[in-house]
C-alpha cells in the first residue's frame, strides 16, 4: 500500500537564508568563477547557455527563469533557447558551444564515465585549457545553486525579474 502525503505540509527551509554564511561563500565562489570565465574568453551568452542547460537537467525552475532572462539580455535568441534541450539535434550551436554544453552535461552527471570521456575529447578539440576549466567551474557552480533552489523550493513568480522568496541565490550565480 502506498504511503499518503501528510495533510499539512511544512514549508521548505530556504537554506540560503537559514545559513547565510554558507550562502555568502557560494556567492563568492560564483563571483570568482564569473571572473575566471571572462578571463578565459567565454562570452556571457555561452556562460548562460551552460547555466540554462545544467538547470534544465536539474529541473531548477528558479534558475531556469533567472538565466533565461539573463541570456536574452546578453543577446541570446528565443529560437536557440527553445531548442537547447535538443542541442545535439540542431546545427544552431557552434562546435565550441557544443563542446561546452557536452562538458557541462558530463559535469552534471559525472557517474557516466563514457559520456564524460566523449565530452572531454570534444572539449579538447574545441576549447583551450582555460576554457575547459572555466566551463567545468561554471557547471559546478550552477549545479550548487540549482540544489539550493530545488531543495528550498524557491518560487518562480510571474513578472519581470521578480526574485521572491530567496536572498538572491540564483541571482548571484555564475
């Protein structure tokens, strides 16, 4: 017999607010990673594609909302954002972007060693060592922010850029 959910549900703890020092450390990491990505020559659109793709894999609605708006502000197109989950099946992404997306996915799902090896080989053919490192760090950092928002159930509010219910966890991500 299946267990039934309790009739009253206690709200989730917003871990970013509950443990602000840990959140500040994560935010500081994100600031450093943002600088590493810029220094490596990754443009904002590519960083946002990585943020969005990882957030799609983690089903983080809050980060998807935030980073989709950031990507659009950076000049990304709605067409490319719309087909991002199927990036392998379209020619809309450059070889460099494809390498970064594959590497971000492998970073998000590290247990798949074959996919990791394939992604790394592709990254090696398209990205410099600095770019590879930056993409991996961007993926690691957005994965952490995704978990903060998913576990806290940060709400997505209708409206232009509302960051409600959190202390800005995703707003400060990479």
